[in-house]
């Protein structure tokens, strides 16, 4: 079997596996316009291959309308906020649709691929991995809105005793100093020969100028974030961006998403809050306010990538591949990586950078050019990958992006400061 | 078996039967805040018996929160607009919950009932029948919002040839003249000995004064309504109440709900529009505008009931019991009932009466007093029952009520005029 | 001078007089979509005469667009919610426009009038009086929304000592019993020969059937309303209509409009709350909840008119003509009117009746037919006139109407109950 | 007289002068939450001096509440969207308030100032100049929303014949090439000795790295923008950012603000559209879409400043100081400035840069620290000053910022491209 075919099967099976703990009802509901039903993710990712890889008549007449996400060039589509109302096709029919697409794609691979088609399949697999993450964040949002906080699946006992106080705090935060000067970040243009896959928004690789700075050795913990809360963090306007203050005032927010007083909601259901764990599910506004309270700031994406590129991706077990699906306290191996830990695959780290094109950026031609470029306004960049990002989908140049008020992603905080 | 027990089983089974053609997905989704998921209807009607009939600890801890509709006296409840997000309990669990409730209620009946408990069970069965109707109107709204117009079930071929032109128009509309004077309408107080069941809002039976009037022999047909549309009905403000004009302008409405150009959506899916059928799914505003265009008006509920009480309920086969689930052209038997046809069980007929308490009305004590009385503002009365109202739930004194803009119910038009 | 000319001058001057205490700024602002700027009222009432009485080219090209309120037959118009943005024409220009219209109308009267034109001028004067009331309620709403509660004008000292406790309660509420039977209410058709003026919605005069009932001798006082508040009136859902409960919950309401803890806002600015005064600025929901708490109900409009017709309109000094502009405690002369007081010209009394056409109602032809009829949905009837209704504009058959949540009118409560 | 005193008087008088053509009504109204009434601008700018410069008891008790714009540290304030409802104080009272503040500030200057107070007065004058610009943009928005498009003042005849076709196009657009490398931009920290005034957000002066690029010699003209419109610019989603496409679709936009078919609205009222004039009143989305259509992009703020710093500010007569208040076609003197024209004081030029802190940025301490820093999210940077920006308020390092959808500012387009 062709390496790409094997990879195709592997990635597609993983998507199916993520939906396994869920009932047809769970896969149907849409908790908010920004989140999609699991069933829709299952169908849309298949539609992506059907549309951009396969030829011939559509497998089902209305799927172009139902399962197009945002490709204007493909045509009109079902309103995003109403995805949860598409009870037809059923979950079983969507599964069969996925199989039909799989058969055809594998058959197509077997018949031999040109560069363009190969690139489209590779893109489709990375697209699929993005949706694997979204399946988990979206179902967490759905179940987290249920008054009973039902578990996606139960691996961790709810009454897990928190670690002893000392351990609970985790290691002290260290400041890793970095020199100023010209650095190079970003990924080579997609499709450039021999280059590993990257989305178009990561390119071109280019130089940037840094001033000396320092970056925190680890993520901000729940315990530290609680100190901010206890110090009146949510009641002091001087700590907040104006938009952020308006948002927490209007929504009467006083804590991260999924927190109760001493517990939090995880994909394993409700369990005790552990101080040493990284805080997650905070907005950019909360991250920024916390940083200001701590006398620090968030790193820019250039500062972040300049450091992250020195840390091997597999520095600890991938929390998505091992199905932990929740960030963990600092592990013992940090020293090996220049003192840095929790860089990849713990929580998405809000940066101080707006999501804008890199100098020299060019979107792909055609419908796939809508993949990333048209979203370059009103969003902030997040880096690092989270505990629900597949291991093979994490890289230092990866630019994730969400509006500043977003909280349903596994988003957390790493501090920086001027040297 | 006790007559009440038999009746209980019968009614409850019918509810289950209505959900049979539906998948777990279909039963999960909520198309708008005013409609509820089928699963929620199934659970709520069981919860009603558990709460108001059974004693002892609750069968499931959170059901009081999840499945309370609007009883403030029972406690807080899940927001109405978010019922579609309750993926737990599953449809299967809800079915088991219904069985558990059934066993307990039947056991309770067997142990002998006092008057109060018997009355509560009877109320619960009428409540269940109301939700049987809502299951059908709500699922029609869900499927009618799907771009494919999928059928709830398929009994009628989609390409049914419309009847020949003459038949298509149906019989000419006749005006049945009625004298003025004092009439008596309404039902005796619920619980008064020997009286058949009625909701509290139908009582007390009381006198009202009428002026001479005439009422239409049949409902307004689709063909007649099309003539109104073709005459610019939706573009002439002088025909409309101000609120109605604002609504059709804002929503860009130009036809009844579920109409395309030559077809309409039914519970059997899309099919050809038949001119002789009664128009359905119009709002009070549309009914009122049509009447003004036709040089007529809508009847008051007193006028309606004074006439309807002379027509036997079973004047034609009940369209819900026979599972037709759509109104039909005038049948041949109208002559037998003073020239009146389509009075009971075709479409709910908008009246010119606001939903207000009858003189001397008193709500029941306790939580059940919230059943009807607290909704007596900003709604109009509809009469007659529709093609999705169970036959044993139809009576001439029955007062249905909805806001003037409502269209997802099977609501139609009967004209009246001053004599 | 013709009697109508004299009347015309009198009414028009009174409108001007009401605007005198106000600056150009005060006359410009619009506090909410339901209220209009004083300047707009001044212009619209002149436009009404220009449009429906005068002939010839318009005095200003765009006034048909700017100052048409809601007459679809006249043409498109400036959005209601944006009236406060029309800084041109200026207040001075609007005053000149009024003068121009006055000259032309008086000239027209002098040249002799046919019946139709005479009727249109009479209608215009009643229309003008309606807007006199609205000028006061709307400016009260504007100034009442200012954090300083500035006075429209100052006649009453702010620190008026409340009357001694006994007087403060006012006379005890008595129940006036009324027999059942057929009564006649309403006004003769407008234009019927020799009949005094009435709006079309008051006609035709017709019979109605009453059951025996009792009606309160006076209005509910501020002191009584405070007892309701102190008894948890705003926290007990069982007292409220469902729509009302939703409204006070969403708006976090716990008292009438314009109340602080011990003071209230009047057109004379802030002053001490006086227990013996009638409560004003309550919604239908609040009136209905109060009545339920008091073990009573609101009267229907038939019940109200059957009683009110026995009380002469000038039973006490008119509070608008004397420019008191606030309701007063019960005066000493009530005994003379069958024990009833505060029937006309104190506060508008919410009735239990929805605003619907009387049996046999017919709207006028043409644009003026839009005056009343098209608003006959989603509103409740109020009766009696208020302390800002001109004396000559009050009559027992008068039907005022507002949505159930309205509070910026001088609206209060008279109780009724079944006999 | 002290130089600062003379400057104070000069700037303050200019504000008064801008309000002179306006009536009390014009100064009262607020056309949208983002715009403020002229009267409010007049009062707020005085309040700024009273609050941050003067000592002693407040001149009027509630002004801190009424005229605080957004300083959380000063206390609660009147809701921004309701500024148009503050009819008290009157325009005359506000003018007197301004005089009282002026007397006290001038007296304070005369008594001698320390560095901090002097800096606060200088800041207050720059703040005043910002509001001078807003007075004009906000009144333009108010009058531009009036159906008659009334003029703020009339200097330009409405029927001005457009220039002959050739002139109408203006000079051809040239591309000015710029090398890559490290450049220095920004202003020195405010208060650093001897440095001219700059807002804190312009500092610190710092290095940035550029790639070779080219920048357009002049602004995009109305004629060029019409070509974009005629080429389907508003109907082709591939040209738009996703947020921009959503906005123009929802608002049904198909042209810049203040455009009719062949005319546009200016502060002199309606007049013929002139092709050679710079397009103004476009959003960032429109600027970005235009650039994409033209095969170019917007410059970053670094690219812009690196070029603009080479052009003297007074390159042409200032259009605000000369009260032209509208941008003009390219003048003849461009050649003298490296081929660049219309850099300062024509229209604000949208850049491709999000409004974020410069590396090393620190906000001032206390309430004044809220001046700029807290708005650093969800906005884009505009550069260059417009035809309503006072000449002494323009500088190359100036960073203006607005949300991407903003159109009521004089905002236009300069293109850039990679070299």
C-alpha cells in the first residue's frame, strides 16, 4: 500500500474513532453558531475530499449545499448556525457516505496521482485533523452546556484527589532570556519541492527583527490564575482591554469557561480543579489581563516561534494521540529543552499578534485559496497546538487563529516580557 | 382493566406511535424556540404524570429541571430555546423513562384513585394529546426547514395529479345566516360532577350577546387564497393590520408557510398544491388581511361556537386518527349539518377574539393553575381542531391560542360577516 | 369669528404653549422609538392639517416624507425611530410652518366649509389634542431618563412635606355594586347628524351583556401599590401573566416607572412620593398582577363605560387644563357621583379588554381610515383620560390603547370584581 | 502672553468656530453610538481640562458623569449611545462652561506650571484637536443621514461642472520603489526632554525590518473606484475578506458611504462626483478588496511611515485649516517630494497593520493611561491625517485606529505591492 494511502486510512479512521463514544443524538446537536455537530464534521470532511479530489457526479445531490463550510467559489451553502437542524442524512448515512468517499479516494490513489492531486489529498488530511480537534472542542462545548456536565467518555475518576499542596503549585516559573536581532520564521511555500506540509498562511519563510526578550519556562497554571481572580482580576478595569472589559461586564464573567468553584468540566466529566495544571479555556482578553496583572505581556508570534523552533515536537507524549484530552502539569523532562516546557500540544497559547498575512503571502488560486487568507481580520494568532491536536498536526510554524473573545478552544497563557 | 387505565394505555401508545417514523436525530433537533424536539415532548409528557400524579423520589435527579415546561411553582427549568441541546438522556433512555412512569401510573390506578388524582390523570391525558399535535407540527417545521423537504413518512405520491379544474375549486362558498340574541357558550367548570372534561379556560359556561351575522359554509381554499395573492394581497398595506404589515415587510413574506410556486410541503413531503384544499399555515394577520380583501371578516369565538355546537364532532373521519395529517377538500356530507362543513378537525380557524378570561373564570390552585391562565395576553383564539388533533381531543368549546404571527400550526380561515 | 375658527385657534395655541418651557434642544431629542420629539409633534400636527384639509402645492417639499406618521396611503416616510435625527427644519422653522398652515386653514374656514372638510378640521383638532398629551408624556420620558431628573417646569416645591399619615392613605376603597344585564356603550357613528365628535373606533353604539359586578370607588394609590411591592409582588410569579413575568425578569423591574426609593419624577422634577396619590406609570402586566394580589381583577371596558357614563366629565378640575400635569389624591366631591371618584382625567385606567373592533365597526375610507383601525391587535384598552389629557378631549366612550408593557403614559389601576 | 496660553486660546477658539454654522438642534442630535453630538464634544473637551488640569470642586455636579467619555478610573459615566438624549445642559450653558474652564486654565497657566501640568495641557490641546475632527465627521454623518442632505455650510456650488475628462482622471498612478532593510519608525517617548508632542501609542521609536516594496504615488481616485464597482467589485466574494463580505451582504452595500449615482454628499451639501478626487468613506474591507482587485495590497504602517517621513507635512495647504473639508485631486507639487503626493491631510489611509502596541510600549500611569492603550484590539491603523485634521495635528508617526468596518471617517486608499 502506498504511503499516502496508509496515511489516508489512518487519519480517516481516527476521525471515526473520535465519534465512537457518541450517540446519534450527541452527533446531531449544535451548541452555538461557532461550533458544529459531530455529524456535520464527519460529513464535511468527506465532502472536502469528494469536492477537491474526486471527479464525476456527486454522490448525493444536496451535499454540496449541506456540507460546504465557507467556499464561496463552490456555491451557496446551508447557513452555519442551522447545521444542527440537518437531521437528514442520518449519522448512519453519513458513515456510509464516508465509506463511499474512502473507497473512491483509495481507488484514485491506487491509479496514481499527479502532484496537484497528491497535494490536495495531503491538504485534505490536514483539514481532517483540524476537524478532529474541532469534534472534541465542539462536543465539549455541547456537553459542558448541559446542566449535568455529562462526560464524553470516562477515563478519569471524578473524585481524583488533588496532588499534595507542593506538587499542586508545580515548578516555579523561570524566565528564559532571548537575544534581539534578526530571526527567520515561517514555513516554505507549500508545494515547494521536498518541503514538509504547511498551510499557506505559514509562508513564506521570512526574516523578522526582535528586541531582546524573555519568555516563561511554562504555561500559567490554574493556581496562578486563581490568584489573579482572588486579587479582583475580573473587577479591575485597568487590567483589561476595553473590548474585553465590555465583554466580561456584559456576560458577567468571573472565571474561565468550564469552571465551577472547586471543579472543572473535562471530556471525562466534572472533576476537581488541580492547581498545577495549565489554565485553559480563557479568551485573549483574559490572557492579556492576566499578563498585565502579572507585570508581563503575551509573546508575539515571532518571539514564540523563535523559541519554539528549538524544542522538539515530541518533547512529551502527545495528549491527543494518547487520548488524554486534557492538559497536564509540567513533566520532568523540561530541563532538556533549554528550560522550556509545555510548548507543543498542551494548550493553544494566545500571542500578542493579530492574524495577518506574512510579508509576501499569496493565497492559493481557486476555491482552496479561501482556506486561510480570507479570515485575516479581527482574529489573534494562537500557537503550539493543544491536548486535542493530533501529534502529526503540530509544528512550530503553525498559525491558529480565533477572535479575541474565544474560549471554547483549549486556549491558555504563556508570559513574555521585555528583557 | 379500569376504563381509565385502558384509556391511559391507548393515549400513551399513540404518542409513541407518532415518534416511530423518526430517527434519534430527528427527535433531537429543535427548529426554533417555539417548537420542541420530539424527544423533549416524549419526556415532558411523562414528566407531567410523574410530577402531578406520582409520589416518591424522582426517577431521575435532573428531570425536574430538564423537562419542566413552564411551571414556575415547580422550580427553575432548562431554557426553552435550548431544548435541542439536551442530547442526554438519549431517545432510548426517554423511552425507558416513559415505561417506568407508565408502570407506576398504571399501578397507582390499580390501587384505586380519589377524585383529585383521577382528575389529574385525565388532565395528563389531554395534555398528552396536545403534545401529540405539537409533535407533528414541530417535526413538520423541522423537516420543512430542510432544503430537501424530507417526508415525515410517505403515504401520498409526490406527483399526485391535481383534480380536474371544476373539482379543484370545490363547492361555492355559502353564507349561513344566524340570528342575534343571547347565546350560551363555554364548558361547565372542570370537575363539576358528571361534566365531560374541559380545560379551565373554557369555563364557566356563560351567556353572550350576538348581533345577527352570517358565517361561511366552508374554509377558505388554497385556490381562493391564490386569487388574493395574485391580486397583490401582500403588497397592499390597506388590507393589513399595522403589525401584520410590519411583519410581512420585515420577513419579505408573500405566501403561506410551506408553499413553493406550485407545490407545498406536507408531512408526506413535497407535493402539488391542490386548489380545493383549505389553506393552512397562515398567520392571524394573513387571515385578517384575506378577510378584508374578501369584503368579510373573521368570526368572533362566540359566533363560531354558537354555530359549531350544532355540528357533531364526528362529521367526517378524523384526519389525525386516520393519520391523513393534512386537510382535505369539502366532503359530500356537509348538507346534513345545516350547510356547514370543515368545522372540526380540518384546520384551526383564527377568530377575531383575543385570548382573555371568560367572565367568572378562575384558574386552578397550585402549579396546575399555570396551565392556561397565565397566557391570557397577546394571543388570539383559534377554534375547531386540525388534521393533527386527535379526534377525542376536539370539542366545540375548545379554545386554542397563539400569537397573531404564528404560522407553523395548521391554521386557516373561515369568513364571517355582519348580517 | 366662526365657532370652529375660534376653536381651531384655541387648540393650536395650546400646543404652542406646551412647548414654551422647552429649549430647542429639548424639542429635538427622541428618547425611544415609541416617543417623538416635541418638534416633530409640532410639525406633524401642522402637516396633518396641510395634508387632509388644504389643497395646492406642499409648503415644503420633503415634509410629506418627514412628518407623515403612519399613513401608508400618503406614501413612504422617515423611519419612526430616527425622528430625533431630523435637526432640519429647525424649531423656529417648524413654528413658522405652523403659522403658515394656520393662516391657510383659517382662510379656508372663512371661505366656508362643506361637511367633509368641517369634519376633517374637527378630526384634526382632536388629533392635535392627542399630540398635546403625547408632548407631555414624551418629554417626561426624555427628562426622566436624564440622570439629573430635570423639571419640565417648576411649580411644585421639591421638598413638599407628605401629608400626615392618615390623609396619606386617602379614603378607604369602597366597592360599588352594579347589576348584570344588557347595557349600551359606544358612540354613534362619526358624522351622524348632530352627534358630538368621537373617533371611529368608539362606534357603533351597541349593546353588551354584563354579569353583576362591583367596581372600586377610586384608583389604587401609591401607598397600596407599595404594600404590594413590600409583599414581594415583583418576586412572585404566580401573580403575573407569563409575558409580564418575562418582562420584569428581563428588565429587572421592581417598581413603577419614575420611582426612586422615596421620591418620584414628575413634570415638576423630583419630589416626595405621596401615598394617597394614584399610582401611575404602571404597565398592564403590573396592573393585572396588582389586581390578582388584591384578590380582584381589572374591569372590562364595557363594565368601565357602563359606570363612567353616569359620572359627569367635569367632576373635578381638569388637571391638564389647569396644568397640574400629575394625578391627585381623591377630592371631597366623590359622594355626589354614586360614590365614584377619579373616573375622568386622573390616570388612564387599564381595562381587561383587548383593543378590537366593536361589532359592526367600519373604518373610514381613504388614508384617514388608517387612523385607528389598523392598530387593532396586540394592544389593551385604557379608559378615562389622564392628568395630561385636555378637558375637552375626555369622554366616557373614548378608547385609548397601548401594548401591555407600556409605562410611559400616565396609566394606573382601578379594581373590579365579580359580584 | 505665554506661548502655551496663546496656543490654548487658538485651539479652543477653533473648536467654537467649527460649531458656529450649527443650530442648537444640530448640536444636540447623535446619529449613531459611534458618533457624538457636537454639544457633547464641546462639553467633553472642556471637561477634559477641568478633570485633568484644574483642581478644586467641580464646576457642575453631574458633569463628571455626563461628559466622561471612557475613563474607568474617573468613575461611571452616561451610556455612550444615549449622549443625544442629554438636552440639559443646553448649548448656551455648555458654551458658558467652556468659558469658565478657559478662564481657570489660563489663570492656572499664568500662575506658572510644572512639567506634569504643562504636559497635561498640551495633551488636552491635542485631545481637543482630535475632537475638532470628530465634530466634522460626526455632523457629516448626521446631516448625511437626513433625506435632504442639508449642508453643514455652503461654500461650493452644488452644480459645479466636473472638470474636463482628462483632468478628471488625474495623473497616472506611479509606483515608488523602496529598498528593504532596517528602518526606524515611531516617536520618542512622550515627555522625553525636548521631544515634540506625540501620543504614547506612537512610541517608542524603534527599528523594524522591511522587504523591498513599492508604494503608489497618490491615492486611489473616485474614478478608479468606480471602475472597481463597474467590474462587479461588490459582487465577487473572491475579492473580499470573509468579514467584509458578510458586512456588505448584510448591509446590501454597493458603494462608498455618501455616494448616490452621480453625486456625493459633502459638508457643503450634495454635489457632482469628481473622478479625479480621492475616494473617501470606504471601510478597511472595501480598501482591501479594491487593492486585491487592482493586483496590489495595502501598505503596512511601517512601510507607510518609512515613506511618509520623507515628505514635509506642509506639502500642500492644509484642507482643514483652510476649511475646505474635502479631499482634492492631486496638486501640481508632487514631483518635489520623490513623486509622492496626498500623503498628509487628504484622507486617512487604511494600512494592512492591526492596531497593536509597539515593542516596548508602555501606557501612562493613572486615568490618562486609558487614552490609547486599552483600545489595542480589533482595530486597524490609519495614517496620514485627513482634510478635517488640523494642520498642527498631523505627523508621520501618528497612528489613528478604527474597526475594519468604519466608513464615517474620511478614510481612503493608497496601494502598495511587493517589489
